[in-house]
């Protein structure tokens, strides 16, 4: 999505006005623009075309934002990233429909799950191996409380002996899926209720990058081939499972593939989280145009030259393959750039570009994180913005003393 300098300057004015009215704030000042957040939520629901959207908590990590998303008509349930997080959200009444996106080996959390009938009824754990079932059995002395289970099935593209997509699950062939499904079904104390097929090579890869047009064309072709192959595989697996179990849900997709995933008749729900905050990595998708909704402000602490302004901190680098696209993006005022030698530093980040010469010590520069959710591991509070006013300041997981 193209973002004009005018829009970014107006954002700078709005954010700075809100900060002045709020009084001294600890930095980084993390902000969520609620108007943009809610517009993105409505657009995700539109793209899901009637299928419920499960909010991916990893991409938010702020309980108030998870609750806000769940209040939007069309959203239902939480896709948690650890069992401990799912149990914590359940205990606080955030949701009674929690799917853990990844297998767990957290024995303490598993013990808590099997000792709580209410939690076990609300939380579904992910498995892709009998070893995950063995772990559950190893922490309980009784199977009186059944554990809800979903199968994580590999959704990567396979062509010419190569696999494209997240290296998640060993379950690919229909027969392997069927064998594990039967084992879950036949083991006392387990209920097979769903499956997940996360096509990360579609959902998480930009496909309309202005300075990479040739590569973007290849990516779009890869995505089309992946969705075509996956649709056939999902049908084959669904047909095989139909005679063995009755599933409650089939989860698929992410913010970058909501419409494509929802179009598959076997998919009953889609997951989304990053699309709510629209981090920098989500700027260049052909199929949707989200509104940036999350920012962090850092103060200028010195001016080493007339052309450079240095802010305090800044090294909020995103996970994934190391590269320039994982660095935070100086956003407002527009026209600022990281330097090639220092990049985004842990304690200081020098910035160049025309606006650098206009900034004074104490001014705030606003950045966008490359990924969603990870920003809030670096702050205790998220300040919620309406127009040019902070309407609330809400704790992050970190602010509540939680590290999941």
C-alpha cells in the first residue's frame, strides 16, 4: 500500500498532540490507532466471506486488543501460541474457545489443563505425533477429563522434490493423517475435534513489492500453485477423515490469505492477527490493503551533526530470516532513514534524511515494527488512540508480568 507523505505528516501531528496531552510517557511509546484497527478487523471479516475469523493472539499480545477484536461481528475464538497463554486467557474470561496453534511440551501447563474440566472444555491442543499424546498421558493419573485435540497438517507446496512453506508438521500424506486420527480417536481421554492447515507460504509472503517486481510475479505464481494443490489435498484428507471422526472445525489461513483460504469449502474458519495491526511486512500484498495501526515513538536524545538525529533505543528487530525487511521502519515524520553502518541499535539509532535536520532534542520519532505483536514484548503499556487523543492505556502481556 502506498502511504503519502501528507498522511504520514498528519499522523506525526496527531501522535505528538496525543502525547503532549497525556503528559510524560515512558518510551518506547507504543500506540494502537483504534480507527485503523477496527477498519482492518472489518475488512478481515469481509474477506472471510461469512466464515468466522479466529484472532491470532501472538500478533497482538495485549488482552484488551484481543477482547476488542472478539467484539467485532465475524470474529470468534482465539488462536493462542502457547498452552500456558491459552490457560491464562481462559482463566481471565477472555475466551472460552481457544485453539493452541503449536504442539506443547510444557508439562506444568498440561498438568493444569487435565486438572481443570472447564479449561479442558475450552482449550484445544495441537498435535502432529503420538509423542504429543504420550506427554499428555504422562502428566495425568486419570482420563476422566478428556483433552480436546486438533491435528496440524503440513500445508506446504511440494513440487519437483522441493517443499515450499513453513517446516511445521510431519503430517503430509493422507494415510499418515488418518493413522494419527485413529490413534487419537481410540485413545481414552482424548477427543479429536479439528484440524489445521496453515499455508504460511501464501499468508506470510508479500507478493507486490515495488522494487522486486520479477520476484513478486514468481511469488504470486507460487501462491496460486500452492492453493490449487492444497485444495485437492484438503479434499482428499477430508474424505478420508469423514468415515472416522466428526470434526468441529477446520482452521486455515492467516491475514495474508484470508479470502483464498475461506474460499475452500472444507475450511470452516480462518485465522488472522497481523492484519489487525498491519506491520511493515504487510505493506505489499496484492489481495488486500490494510491500514497501519501500531507505532512506537522514540525520543531524539542528541544531534551528532546537522544532518543526523539520534534517538534512544530502536533495536526492535523482528524474528525470521535476518534482513533489512526485519528492521523497524522510521515512519513519521516521513523521509527519515536508518544508516547502513549502525542500523537500529539497542541503545541508540541514528537517523538521516531531510527531516533529521529539523528535529530537536526531545522530539519523538515514530516507527513501525516489521512484525505484529513482537512490538509489545518491549513495553508495559499500549496507548489507544482515537483521532488525536489517547482514550486509554492498557497493559501488554509484559506489563502484566507474563512471558509466553
